[in-house]
C-alpha cells in the first residue's frame, strides 16, 4: 500500500558559481594556466582581452542552463542549485580563464621552465649504441623501465621475464634477462641497475682505475662485512677482516666517495626547483610594510566573444540558441569564480602574513609562530577546508626564497617560561646541536633533550626522536665517524 510521508532534513547545496570556484581553488598557477588554454579551445564564448566598458552589470543573475535546455517548456521548478552530495567532477565541465589584477608594466618574478628527459631515456640512448637484436633491445628497454627513481632494479629476473613474455606474447627466459642485466650494469654511471646497495657499491669499486691496497680493503669491507658497515660497527669490521684503524679509515674514506643513488648522476635534481612557479609574490614597500599579490596577475583577461554573444540574443534555431546560451552562462559563472578565487587566495595569504609577520620580515625560521588552519580560517571568516585548498601545493616568492605555504603551519610547544614556540624552531635547534657535535661521540636523544632544556625548550625525549627522524638525522650510533 502506498502512503505519503513528510520528513525534514538539512542538506548542503552549492551554486554553480561556488562549484566553479571550488574546482579552481586548489589549482596551482601552472595548472590554472593549462586549464585556461584548454578552455579557450573548448568554449567559443571565451576569448582573451579586456572587457569593453559597458553600462550593463556583469554580476547580473545568470540563466541556469537547465532553464535554457527546457526552452519554452521550462518551469520555475528547475533548481538553480545542485546537491553537494550528488556533485561530481564529471557533472560540471572544467572552465578556464585569465584574470588581470595587475598592470601590464609590472615585472613579476617567474622561474623559467626547463625541459629535460628522464634518466631512463638517457640510459636507453646508451643502449641503442650497442649492437643488440630486436629481442635483446626489448628486454633492455623493459629492464630500464623497471628501475626505481634511485636507479636500482628491485624485481627478480624471473618476474621480469614473465612480464615481458605476457606483454609481448613471446617466451622470455630468466637467463636472457640476467644476461642483459649484466650488459646494462656496464653503462654509465657505474652502479646503475644494481639490485641492492651492496651490489651498487661493488660495481663502482670494480670499475675503479687504481686498485691498490686501500681499494682491496674497501672491497673486502663492502663484500664481506656490509651489514657491519651499515651499522658502523667498526670494531667488528677490524676484528673480522684483521685490519688496523688506519687502514680502516682510508678504506672508509674511499667508500664514502661512491654514489649510493646511481641515478642521481643522470637526473638533474635542480630541475624540480626550476620548474616551480610561485603562486604569490611578497614584497617590502618603502615604508617597511609587506605587500602581497598573485603572480599570474599579468595574464590576459577573459571576456565574452562579442559576435557569439550577439548570436545568442538572436533567435536562430533552438539547438544553436541552447548551445550558445549554455556556453555563455558557464563562461559568466567561471569569470566570477576566477574573481572569487583571486580574492580568497589574497585574503588567505594576507592572514598568514599577519600571523607570521616576524618571519616574513626576517626570513628566520626561528621566528615562525605556531599556526594551524583554524587560525587563518577565523581571520578570513571561511571554512578550514577552504584554507586547506588555498595552501595545498602553493608557493610564495619572498626576498629570501620560495616558501611552501604548508611549511608555515606548525604545531606549538610550550617552553619553560610559558610562551608557545613553533616545533620548527625546536627542529632547527636540534639541527644546530647535531651539526656541531663531536662526530666520534655524537649526542644521543637524551643528551639532545638535556641540551634543549638548557636552551629553554622543554620537550620529551620521544619528541626529540620524532623531530630528529623528520629532519632525516640518523641515530647517534649511525652518526659515528672515525
């Protein structure tokens, strides 16, 4: 039996304009620029250029595409808002545009984009100079594609042989893979395609030109006492191999010249930083104040194509009118979303600068104050999730370098005088302590805790251990040098 019931529930709904803004807010500058280019190609209504002055209000209420789609039969029952729970990225097209909030005369700092090939491609170029048949070339390319980012091959030959056989409908034996692996291990740099660190170091030692007594001792240490070398148990190494301390020092000195990450010799790590394009620019004014702006402010503005706008106002045919009006409404929504994105990002950074004013004035990491997303959200009167979107993968160019916004959010620790300091300040203090310690007798975590206490930082030993691991500082035993 059918019956009617009445229920009351509370739901969160977003307008298309808000949806557009949320989709754009998390994008970085480079991602936004890419989406702009794609949208200009997809939406004929959008074009680059400044909007012509007009008496019409560009913030008029826009027609909902659903109303247009319904034509003359559309009724007021069509909703202008969508349920957020039902919203998916595929439900709303991606619209891109430019926004201009700066003079074209401004010269904003941007890092150049550097194009490079991967280290695997460089190795493949070396392989192509070898006299290999098609079968061997296939195996070599597959091995090189299986290397990790450090240049190691972490997979067994049998597994690789099975994968090649399955992918190419041909039988490849594990011995063929092992044979080709030995060929690849002769490429430059030495140590590439090693299956572990021990093999990597041995390959590099084997290709050393001057194989004297020191070389022999180094080779024996890596070959026979690698575990003891990793734990820096030098007493056991001298006892097992029967060598004195002076010989051990020379051998260890030779081993430290080897490269534990062979791919780093091919990969240019500076390219990562060179490709970063800051989303914000921070400057000091003549009166000492801090000024912030968006780095993409010099990009061309977006406007509606006048010809297509006029066509949308004419009655051509139903399908054409529907297409043009849908595109026009979407473009208007997006232009407003760009403006909201700009205002939200600027207000967020201004709030961060206000909270971290001393840090931005000096660039001293010890000046960082404890700050969480909620602190910024309260200042700009927005949701925490919005602040998180703005600060994720966003960089600000400062006079003292490029800073990742997420790095400015730190936990607070109360020191002995009752004031709250940032955990980044304590981490920096730990780095300074371990940097000047006696390398023969490095400080353990408890000793570091005691030294921090003398500086006024009251932290537990387990907290010191956590911060030390975050700084990638090994334990005291692994920091021993002879």
